[in-house]
């Protein structure tokens, strides 16, 4: 389903648009094309299992994320129960890679 709207308001409190973060690490990753925002800038572009997608659209084998940075991909990514499941899945993925 699609919803047409004139404005999207982020009411969750934390900055979701990584382009707005004043972090040398984040700025460096963006400038090198290693990370990008997902389409609505509600978090990083990533696969549902946490592999970060670079500016070429390629999932990374080494850069991963979870929690609020995934909320543009997995909406339920801000509470401890969901983050716990994500952390477990990511840990198992990394153990088997």
C-alpha cells in the first residue's frame, strides 16, 4: 500500500537522516560511498538482516547495523525486544560467515 502525503514527521526523537549527523565517522562513510540513507531518510539503507547497502546498491560483507538505523527497512526497530532479535540474528550471521 502507498500513502500520499505532503509531509512526513519523525516523532521518535533520534536523528534518522544520517546526512544530518555531525559525526566524522558517518561523514567519512558517506563521502566514500560506503553508506547511504534509505529512500525516506529514516535510517541507513540496509538489508533486513543488517548488511549496509552502499551507494552502488551493493550489500556490504563487512558493514552491518541494527536497531534504530534499520527503522527505514524494518519499522519495528526501536524497542529492546526487536533489537534483541536483530542482534541475535546478526551475531549468528557473523558467526557463520
